[in-house]
C-alpha cells in the first residue's frame, strides 16, 4: 500500500461489477483435445465459443486467471476508427483496399452488437457515438474537411457543442456515430459463462511454455503437464510470448 495514497484502488473498477470470479479449475488437464486455445480473453473466448458449439472438444488455457489482462482493464470503448483515414489509406493501399479496411472496422462493431443481443449478455452495451473536440480553429477546419468523406461523422460547430459536451474548451468537433461503450468485465464474464455452457473447458493459471508440432497436431507443454491438440488457436495478442516468435515479432509494444 502507498502510504501517501492509502485509499488508492489497485484493481480495475470494472471488476466490482462483474460479480464473483469463477472457481479455479484444479482438475488434471486432459491428455488430448481437438482444439486448444491459448488465451482466455475476448479473442480466445470468441474462438472457443465457435469451436465448442461446432462440436469440437475445446480446451482454453491462460497464464493468468481468465480475463485478468486487457479484456477487463480497458476503457470500455468500441471504436470503428482506422488510422490513417480513408484518404491516407487510399494513398498507401489504393482506394479499393482502403475501403475494405474501413469496412472491416465497421463490421467489428456490427459483430459486437449482434453477439451481445443474440447471447443476451448484460454488459451495458450502447452505440452512443463519440465526440472528438478540436483544440484550435485550424484543427476544427481540418476535422470538418475529413468528415466530408466519412458518412459516420457529424460536424459539430462550436456554437452547438454543448449538445455533446458541457464545456467551451473546444472549438467545435465531430461526432463519430458508429462508436459504442461497454462494461468490459461484464462482457468477458458473459462470454466465459457461455463458453462453459457450450462444453468448453477454461483453465487459468496454466501458462503454455512450449508449442511444438507433434504427429499431425501440436504438443502444448504446461506446468501441469503436456496436452496434445489437433488444432491450436493462439489468442494471446499483447501478451504474446516466446513460444510463438513469428507472432511476437508482429506485436508492437507501446
């Protein structure tokens, strides 16, 4: 505890809303499984939900408790924005590829909206839009020009910005309508519950220390013993480590 900040909270507030954590799975690991998923965050649980419901025997392993990392520590914002914007992407990739990249960003929010609704996950999901304020008149002019090429943007002059935010600090701005907010820990808990109900097993505090090809499949070494899987989903994202060097080289630390 920091003596200067005795009341400082050191865990995410989101954890207070998600309810009690599931009990640790201390049973022995299976010797084999059809699908092994490394990582029990959003990516891993979404993958496991599909494979388990598709009839595949699925085991999810995580080095920490399921959802311990970014899945329950983020800001709860779902953005469809891609940087650079359409004009910048077009110059780099060509117009057709640029439009496809932008469309993929929008599709991600559509996927989330459909998933939360169909699964009935209680996570305060709302498509509420996002206001980006301009710190100078020049910045406002530039934002307004860029908004002309984005059908999801609404230009907000300074005289009207109180509709969006209770301050005069900005010189107007834009609202990106295709943005959403969510309680990330409740969303993760909803996914975790549904993955378990689908028949997949999720085991925390079990890091995969080695991943090697093995007889047409894969061998996953863990402190609790090896597991052999026909297919492996690596869903470690920002926590990608040395067992997948090809992927690790493509993750940029910030």
